[in-house]
C-alpha cells in the first residue's frame, strides 16, 4: 500500500507577517508594562510628597509650640522689671500677642506683618537695656514694593536672630551695640543682626529657645533652597544674616499648585 506524504510550504510573506505580529505584540506588551511601572512610580512619588509635606507641617507646628511660651515668658519678664514703662510696653505687647494669636497659625504672613511684629518685639527687648545702649534698628523695606503685602513670610521667622542678639550681646561695655537691619532688596528679603559678643559666659537655662538647628530645619521645611543663612564672628562682633528669595519661593508655590 502506497503512502503519500504532503509537504506544506508556507510562503515567506506569511512567515514575515507572523514574525511582525509577534514582534508588535511583544513591543505592545513591553510598552504596557512600562506604562504600568510609570504609573506605579508616579503613585509612589505622590505618596512620598504627601508624607514629606505632612512631616514638614508637623515640624513647623512643633516649632510654634516650642516658641510661643518662650516668647511670652521673656516679654512678661521685661515688662515686670520696667514698671515705669508699662503703658508703652503693654501697647507693644498687645501687637505681639495679636500677631501670635491671630497670625502664627497661618502658613504665611505678609512681609509687612512679620516686620511690624519684629519691630514691636525689638521695642519690648529695648526695655532690658539702658536708655544709653546703642541699639540700631533700620527698616529699609519700601512700602510700595509689590511683594510687601503678599503672604510669603513664615510667621515668627525673625524671632530667633533677634532674641539671640539680646541674649548674647555685651550689654555693659561702653562700646556695646546691637544692630538690626530689615531689607527688601529687589526680590529678596534680608535680615542682618549684629552684636558685640559678651565676654561673660551666659547662664544656661533649660528650654530657653529652640536653637539654631531647629531654626535651620524650619527654614528648610518652609523655603527649601530659596534661602541662605550665615553666621560668623569678626573680632568680638557676632553677625547673622538671613536672605530669603521671596520671588523664587512665590513662583515655586504657584508651580506646585
């Protein structure tokens, strides 16, 4: 009995087409997997950003709770020790308390509000020193500056530098001084505080402020890369300088939505 064998010949065009279909399917699958990975990465990035923002918010809130009792204590002590200037001091204290009660919970305040608060705080601290003490305060911020009334400043951000100057300055020496300068140069807010260093070792007190490291953490949490903080000594003079790139910070705020 004869057996007949059949050889099926598949044209090259069909093989090429099948190969193309397989290749396209593989490419499509890889593209789909890539898209899935991109979506997962975006979800993780969004979650990370949310957690980061929450952590920053908690840090700033923590700074507030540490700061306010310290400020109240120093202010009330100053007024108590200078009863003859009570009316003037209470007026400045009223400004300070209004700011703390109604503005410190805000994420941002205007440059005007923060500087007005700082100036009131300086006047209260002035009660600690002799009327002859060389306390130089300059406010070089133009009120017609377009950023003057915009809410771009972290509330109470100026306190640490000013309080430290009064705490560590040499208040008894004939040539002692404290210099505080506020500026809004172009699109940058600047605060420069200078004081002659006391030769006396200051008494260490528990819970007497939140420290330079916490101050830097707050700057980072609020302004990221849009600030510069320097501190250095020249002879017997201690200098601190804060620069906040207000316009760049505002631009990034709007970009972030």
